[in-house]
């Protein structure tokens, strides 16, 4: 499982012109599910998303997590993160999990994050064409693997 996280002052996702998920300050997480991902990766990614220290403390150092600051989490499925870009001029997607199984794993991650983070977890719509808008705070962006 791969996730690109961005610390944001706000973020939203729209489908067909309708906002389906939005947060204020917090994290936007673009998530790809790879073959072989299961419950262990869901657990680890949820812990990393909520516990990764990317927010400033009183001295401005990145020592506080999303759980510490009580910010929002916007989870967006993005299978293109799992693309094979090693050769040629077009990505290959055999390295991403098949959509039906990936949706089940992504939904498990969403449920786990909602269970662990009462401050709020929003999402897009799996498999839809989504327009993601964000105000990256920093900018702060990290790649996480579970």
C-alpha cells in the first residue's frame, strides 16, 4: 500500500461537480492498493496516517501527528500511484491491485481510520473521475508505504 500525504490547510474532492468530501486543516492522503495488500497493510497505514508527525509543535518542529492536532483526514483512492513507470513513455498498471479487491481494501482502510480518528475522515468516490483541490501547507508532502 502506498500513500502520498500532504499537510493541508484545506482540501476537497468533487465528482461530477458535486463536493463529496472536504476537510479544513489536516492531511490529504492519496492511496494506492497493491497486490498482496491485506489487513496488516491496512492496520499499518492507518497507524502511519494518524501518527506520522508532520505538524509543528510550539517550536515549529514537526513533532505532532494528525491525532495530536485533531485535524481532518481526506482519503482519496489513486491507483496510478502503483503504476510501473520504469520503462517506456506510458505507465503500466499491472502493479496495482484489481479494482474490485482494491476497493474492498481501501474501504477497510477508510473504516479503520474512521474508527481510530473521531476528529473526522472524509473520502472521495472509489473508481470515479475526481477533481481534488487542496491548499498544501508548507508545502509538506511525504510518500508512505505500509
